C-alpha cells in the first residue's frame, strides 16, 4: 500500500496514556535504582497499568528476576531496554497487507459497534487509491440504513463506487453482487464493510462466516485479508473481541483505530502474543489520510518515550 511510515510524533501523541505509564512514571521510578525485588514489583505494576496483560507481564517479570538474580542485569535503566526489546519481539515484524495471486484483492473488515469500522474502511480505500489502485466498496452492513449512507458519503468523497442493497437485505447477497461487479470491472481491490457485530451475538457472527464463504466461492483465496478493527481506547475488552472474532473467522490482521491520547496501546502485545494476530494498520486521526502501516519498533519506542 502507498502508506507513509507513521511519524514518531504522531505515535507519541496517540500513545500519551501508555507513555505516561511506561515512558513517564516507570522510567522516572526505576532510574538510578538497583534492580531489586521492590523495583521489579514497581515494573510489574506499571506494565499492568499499560494493559500489557497479566500473562505477558508475568513472563517479563520472571525474566527480569532471573537476570537480576544471576547478576546479568543490575540497574533499573537496563530493565527499560530489556522491556523494549522483549515487547518488540512479542509484537513481531511489520506485516504488510496480503496480495491476491489472481483477480481482485478482497479485504473483509469486521468489528463491533462503535469502533470506527466504516471510517477505517474509508481510510484503507483512500490509501489504496493513493497507491494507484482501483477500489470498489461493498456496503454489507444492511441492518442500519445509516451505515450504508455513511459508506456512500465516504465513497463520494473518495471517488470510489459503492455496491449496496436495500435496508435489511441479506448481507451475503450484497457481497455476491459486489464480487460480480468487481470481476466485471476488473478492479484491483474489493473492500467489504460488514455490520458492526457484538462478539456475543452468535447469529450475527454466523452471518459473518456466511459472507466469508460467499467470497471464497467466487474468488480463489478470498477473502485474502480479514481485518478486525479494534478501538485502541478499550484496553482488555479489545482482547476479548479479538479472541471471539478469531474463533468465528480467520482474522489475518488488526486495524487499530482511535489511536489518540487516551489509547491503551499495551493491549496489542497480548493480542500478538496469545492469538498470533499481527497488527497491520493504525488509525491516527479522523481524516482519510490518517492511517499508517504498523511499525513494531517505532510503536514500542513511542510507548517508552518520555514527555
């Protein structure tokens, strides 16, 4: 995708809350201290405050204790560098969007109500258009007329056609029509916006599986990318959503939306560690161009940067 790498400043602003726990409070507390049990206990507290997760925090703290006991690590400052290295390793390497071998690239976008899913779809479409690729949008959120209208407005603003059905129409049927249109027009990318489902609604989750199956029947390998949009401000609830959606469909990547000053960025670590789902894109604002590829190294550095 024709996406610019996120500026470090944008990431720092988006991670203000996380930086306060790690780059601010934790860094100040451990600076100049010996890496004793009390210091390790403080590190544990701040990692949990940053939503790094219980299991991941325990792994990190256990490793710190072992290194401190063996004399391999003595200063609090050493612990900060250790944490940076370990967190980056758990987030993995940068993962680009998939590539379709034949036909249009199909990107299915899912998420619960209110996470900014439709806006995220528009941001992806904008980036793809900037990359010179033709895009078609499928408005498969037929349960809310407002959702179809919102995507239509975005389509007009971006110069992208939208395939839509009547309010209450079968979402899978709308997707089928969108696939036929994408093939007939030989577009490069088909972006499918699905209904904002709560992860506890089994019927709606089955509908999402049906949409996935419709795509697979018509285009080999589709959907090539299944992006789950998560709200960066929701912390541990985002982990629950990622778990439930990955059980219903094969989620291939995360779009982290609403990365603003209230974001709880540490939650990406347990998602990557426990579910093995890479973060692929981050939303850094409200404008269509406010989307960037996820850079694990820059993200971790921003988490620990001081004010």
